[in-house]
């Protein structure tokens, strides 16, 4: 099943447009949502199939929830609690980067729980790891987490 528009159509939509978009949420404690709507609008702009858009939105919602609920524990009180999301579109596909200034956390280093052993929570990381074609993590200047998701154009 083809989830990207044809290569010609995809490239035509990228012509003469800004192919990268970023949004910064300055205080995630006061964040009232809307991030997935922003991401969806950008994904639809390049004509991705609805099935792929929905898969991407599921992953993005999980990552957003993890950052809001876990990146800034109480000992980080007073620290700027921000989140930045950047989308980049190219001939090869879509890259989505989540950047926060929270506690060092590499989701790729965490082993998935067996599917029958979920307590309260614990389902998000397997979803985050499984849906993208590629995922990478890096710690920047020992002060920021950057999680990058890649969805490749398979045409």
C-alpha cells in the first residue's frame, strides 16, 4: 500500500514551499493542546495519505504526553519547561524532531515490557518505537533531549 503521494506529486508540493516547520511551546505546564492539530495541518499540506498521517499523530501524541508527564520532575523546579517540535519534508520522506530540556532520557535504551505485563502505563514506548521507519535519540550539550522520527517515502 502506497502511503505517500507519487514521487512527482510529492516533489511538486514541495516546490516553492518552506519544507521545514518548527513550533516551540514555552511552558508545557500551561500547554492546552493543539500540537497534534498543528502537526496534522503540516502533514496534510504535502498530501500524505490519511492512514500515514494517523499513524504519525499516534506516535506524536505519545511523545508529547511523555514529555509533559515525565521530562520535568519536581527537582527540575524553576527550570524552563519547554518543548520544541520540528517537521522536515524532503524527497525521502518526513522527519519529526522533539526537543526538550528535561531529564536525560533515551527511550531507545529502555527494553519493551512483554505485552501481557502492562501495569498502569507502559504502552507508549513500544508504540513510539514500532511505528516510525527509523528513530534516533541524542543528548545535546548535556541539557536537551532530541528524539527524531523518520517516515520514509517508499516509492
